[in-house]
């Protein structure tokens, strides 16, 4: 079965649209890059290299150094579909990215966008102790 058309589109061709969407709400390219890096584990240099090479979405996510395990905390609707119910793993990764960019453009705080969770209590220490 053939993949979705988006899989073969270069990330670099969509990247300026992500930046423009964020910029309309006063957000920066650096914040867009931070979202990309958080989600995929790419360094800034590796992200820039992938964009320069014109890597498509399938290869971009397939070669991602370390997909963030906290990405499963991304929920909500994008393009009329709940991201947490998308069965196709690659489409889910693409929609996670779309959702994060939407949150950025809506003015959500970076620590909330990047799903920062409070550190767990060290073993053997309870909050009531």
C-alpha cells in the first residue's frame, strides 16, 4: 500500500510555513527549532543539515536520533482528527509536530508545549514525609 503524499514531501518545503505561522503570533524561528529538536532529538546542526538536504518526512522521522518519549502526552485535535488515535506511526509523528506548532502559534508557554513534567520524588521519599 502506498504511503500518504506527505511522507514524500521535503520537510524543508513545509518548514517556512511553520515559521510563518508561528511568526504571525510573535513567536520565533528559534522556538520552532526548539519544538523540532524536542520532538525528534536532532541537534540544531543536524536539523539544519536535514533541511538543507531536502529530507522528506518519512526519512526525517525515520532517522530521528531520539524521538521524545513524552510526545505521547501530546493530545488534541489536528485537521479534525485526535492525534492520540492516529494508528499510522509516521502520520502520528507528523501530526504531533503539527500540533506542537499550533500550540506555539496560539501563544502557549514553551514549557507547556514541550511537556515539561515535574521531576518525580526520589525513591524512598514520599511527598508527605
